C-alpha cells in the first residue's frame, strides 16, 4: 500500500513534510488516527498533542487551533501555531497558563471577549505543558 504523507503547517512555517506510518491528532470531535488508505476526511483541530510515527520512531508536537484534511494518503494539518515537543519553552507555557487562570478568576461581564480569549490561551498552555512534560 502507498505510504502516508504528513504536512504540518502554520502561517509561519512548515514543521513537518514527510512520509509517516501513522498520524494521531486532536480533532474537534476527539482524537483521531490516520493510517494509509484512510477515507477522505475533514476535521477541526483543537489544542492538544499531535504525534506521528516514522521509521518506528514517534515524534510529538503541541498544536493549537486549525483544521486537518485527509485525502489521497496525505494528511494536511493547518494550525495557528505548533511546536515540536522538544522546542516547547515549558516556563513560558506555565506563565501563559497562570496569566490565563488569573484572567478567568475575575468577575465575568457580558459579553466578555477577554474571557473567551483567556479560555483559549489556557487550552493552548495546557496542551504545551502536557506535550513538553511527556518528552522531558
Ligand atoms: P504566549 O502568551 O506565551 O505568547 P500564546 O498561546 O499566546 O502564548 P501563540 O499565539 O499560540 O502563543 O503562539 C505565538 C508563537 O509563539 C508561535 O510561533 C508559537 O509556536 C510560539 N509559542 C507560544 N508558546 C510557546 C512555548 N511555550 N514554547 C515555544 N514556542 C511557543
């Protein structure tokens, strides 16, 4: 069977562009895995862990928000931001989590855009911390 190709892209750069054996990604409806021969498929991506295995080795990334398209044995993942696990600045992520928590602990007005932003920032920070701690 033909191999599977993964592209992980942000507006800033291409983080991954290579053949892989399997991809597991954080979809908006839950984690999903893609093997060669997968049916065409579209999904939102939410902050979490994306991993792939190539040559028997698994690599881990933190991703934020975006979408994924699976077609013709190619997985394209486009997200606002992504980092290889080993490139994550854990202290920075912890600071971002603390800031977000502080904002969320304040009284909530209606409508409150800052509250939504803080929630999204918290999700990004948690995803980064989980992924970074996994490879520590
Ligand atoms: P912060 O408040 O720390 O900037 P953020 O969630 O607002 O966090 P993003 O807007 O998601 O950050 O990302 C902005 C850029 O910074 C992206 O290029 C992203 O890859 C990078 N980045 C964010 N947090 C980290 C981190 N903890 N370690 C490494 N790179 C990071």
